[in-house]
């Protein structure tokens, strides 16, 4: 119960009006957006229980400084379910919200859906290739760049260092 309350309080704290739109930037890489449709049974076989909860059941990681929150190596963040490239490390910044934050996504890789759960209006972000839940986008990002904050669950992404790309 305490964990749920912490998540709820954290979510409410970071939430604000968000009718976000994806920024178009022709210089960004695009992933191969072949649809990756699987049954829920197939997803359960290939994902860990935590990944399944976050990516398929629209769960939320607990806020904190673990995972990729304070990670700033050069490379690319990919979908933990299907490997689609989602975010470049240059778009990552420290938002102090408890989750990894990016000010932009790689063009064509993220879907935006209105989310009215938890009694508020937010915009959910999902992987365009596999429909995996990534997190939410808010309009309180760095004003000197896009003004957007892609608030992403650490469990929903994996990091590929620049040296391995």
C-alpha cells in the first residue's frame, strides 16, 4: 500500500497539463517501424515479470535515482521489449522527477495517446513498433530545447553504448 501511495503521489507531483505533440526533426534517425504484434502469452514468455507489468500492463517504476535516472553515457536508449531505437543520449537531461527524462524522441518511434487514468489528463507515450508503454510526456521540459519532458520508466528501456552501436 505504501508503494502504491508513493507512486500515486509521485505521479501527481510530476503531472501537469499536457497536450504534447511530437517534435519533427528531420535530422533524427528513424527506426524500422515494422509492427511487432505478439499475443500476451508470447510477451509473458519473452519479458521479465517487471518488464511485462510496465510495458504491457502500463505500470510505473517507483521513482528514485536508480536505473537510468542519473545515467548520462553517450549512446541510444531502445525499447526493452522490441529493441526499437527511441531516444538519443543527447536528448536526456536531469529533471529531478525520479524517472529518466528526455526532451525529444527519435522521429516516428513513439505514439501519443490521451490518458485520463488517475483522475487527470496526461499524454501516454508508447513504442510505435510494439505498443509497449514507456511513460508519459509533459510540457515542463527545458525551455531552451523542446520544452517537453518524456518521463520514461527505466524498465521500459535499455541502453546501447555509442561504442556498440
